[in-house]
C-alpha cells in the first residue's frame, strides 16, 4: 500500500512539474486562492536550480523502493522528512504566497498517509517480534 501511495505521489509531483514548465493556464488554476501556476512559477519552486516537483518525484520513487525492499526504519525516517518538507511547502503557500496548489495539497495528504502507514507497519512488526519471542 505504501508503494502504491508513493507512486500516486510521484504522478502528482509529475503533474506539478508539468505545470512548472508550462506557461499555459493549468487545470488546477481554479481561482485567486487555488492556482498551481502561481505556486509552481514562484521563486520557491526551485532549490539550487532543481524544481521542487522533481525533488518530489525522486523522493516518492525512493519511498517506493524502500517500501518494496521492506526497509521499515529507513522508510519511517524518510516519511518523517518528506512530511516535514511538505508541511514547510504548505507554510510557504499559506503564509508567503497566499495561494494553494491543488497538486501540492494532494501530495501533502499522500505524505501524511505514507507516514501513518509507515508508523503502523513499524509498530505491527515490533509487536510481532515481541509475540514470537514468547
């Protein structure tokens, strides 16, 4: 399930990357408070010349690999980092730009679900290990 959610996140990040490189009006440009174009063309949409959406794609693909490789602890730590980064970007949208990107909000929700499932997986596995010892 985590791998599937991470693939969804990669697709959503890909859509945001497409908005980053287009100058046309995008489907998620809904009104003055919801406009992916404004967010993805702002100065906050790049880090060291790399589009944030591309970083998102790489991060989500990394989560897919960690999930499939059953690297629970690393996945948990990466999920915490991913959610923290998503929350930082949401802060930029709300408090600095005053505009929300629908793709970014979906990505934030996906990261929160991945973190929840990672915690759940880690707890269940720890519980199973304790049960097997008895």
